C-alpha cells in the first residue's frame, strides 16, 4: 500500500514540475492580434500579460477609435491566449495525473 502511495506522490511531484514548466513556457508563447488594417497591433503572452502595443501615427488622430480598437483587439488576443493556456495545462493534467475515481469526469 505504501509503495503505491509513494509512487503516486512521486507521480504528483512529476506532474507539478511539468505544470510549472508549462506555465513558464506560456510566458514565452506570444499571441499577436492586428486591427484596422495593421494600424493597431497587440502582442500578449500565453500567460495573459500584455507584451506590446503598436499604434500607427494615422490612427492616433481619433482617441475614441483607438480606445475601442484596443479593447476589442486586446480581448481577442487574450481569448486566444487563454484558450491556448487551457489546452496546455489540461494536456499536462490529463496525461500525467493518476486517475482517481471520478477524475475522468473532469476531462469530459
């Protein structure tokens, strides 16, 4: 019994290590979203941090349009980043986690 428990604890530690690596990799993964025919571009990480915002000089003339485009474009990029993050972390959990009774219901 304790052998199985120790094996499970080792497996959980491996999974935790893989999760930490996956989270570190997400910080390096970048999502770029472009709006207004390239006049506005945002870059976010897979961890959901805003990395860069580029706005063309022509677009700066209308503050309201810039604000609206920023909100929409950032939300699109963050949604893609969140979807990618969920897939990556789910795969680590699904592959590495020992299946306890009922756990399979979490991944349906």
